[in-house]
C-alpha cells in the first residue's frame, strides 16, 4: 500500500499481516539456531565429560530412538497423558467458572480469592505426597496433583480477566438496555477471553509439572517410571531421553496453544 508523506515522497506501507509474515521465517531460523547451539553444547559437555552420569546428546538421541522403537516411550506417554488430560479439563472447567464468579460477585471475591492467592504463592509441590494418604496411588491422585497446580493459575487469570473488562463496553450495553446476563455473555466473556485463554495455557504448563511430580513422588508409572527405572540401573542416556522427551512435548504443546491464542485473540494477526 503506497503512502504519500508531507514532502510528497511516496513510500510503501506493509499491512500488519504482511509484516508479521515476513518476521516469522527469521524468528524460526533464530529458534533453530538456538536449538542447534544447545544440542552442540550438550554434545561437547557429554564428550568431555563434565560428569560420568551426563551422556552426550548423540547417545541420548540414540536411546530416544531405541525406546521409541521398542514401544516403551509411547506407552509411557500414553499413561502420563491420561491423568494430565483429565486434570487439565477439570481444572479448566472449574477454574474458569470460579474465576468468573469471583470477578462478578464482590462477596465471592472476599471469600474465595484469598484462598487461591495463597495456593498460588505456596509451594504446592510439597502437598502432592499428602494426596497419597487421601486418594491412594491410583489415577485419582495424579488428577488431583494436576488440579492442585493448575487450578489456582486458571482461577486467578479468569478473575482478573473479568475485573479488567473495559467499563465503556459495559456502559454501552446498559445504554442499550442490556440485561445482566447479556452483559456477561455478550460483553464480559468475549472481552475477557484472551486473558482467560492465557490462564488456560499457563494452567496446562502447571499441569505438566503436577503430573510428572505425581509420577515421581506418588507412584512410578509413565514417564516418571522410565526416569526412575533408568536412573536406578545407571542407564543415563535412556533417563535423559525420557526427561528430554517430556520437556520437548510440553514445550511443543505450549507453542501450539500460544499460536492458537495469537490467531484467535490478537487483532494484528487476524486474517494472516
């Protein structure tokens, strides 16, 4: 799009979508370069070696391929993702509902918000072993561990999202004689949706931490079982392969959620 400035010179102004599309390849190259640098440093540190229990990246990659081929890693992921998925869904439903309620009702804010503020600030990982005494060592305990870490983040983000809704939008709805349910459904929730979705993304991140802690502290199953088993048998390439795989999977999941967030809620990315 051509633009004429005050001196009569013509210049070309790119649309925001075009500018963003030009930046994406460069960002991807920098990320790949950063990843390659990290893997290279890992390989060098393993070859020195800095510690007998720290294998090179190439050995870890071979162990990852071997564990994938024999099916042990896919089976572990299948076991780990079950409580994670259930816990995230439960946390999302409860967290958004409670957060919206706190944001809409002042008495709910006084009674409920301090509880989740304390839960978010407290070292909740220390409470995970206590879940065993209440729910045993089954899948219920893992789901509770995911909820313990994910729920406070989702609740507080949803609460702040409702409280930060543009007041002028609410005033406009009132001027058109909009009812309270219409204000909530048509004004508040759409305006608060970006921050609520960001809270859900952070809740997923906390859920990954919760489920791995549960598998390491409550009962050795899934990825936690692979980590514990290979640590006990001094199979360090396999141990690091299990750790790196869950870290990479969680990072990829969060990147996908962030991409969805950008496409859905950021105006400069609409139509790109």
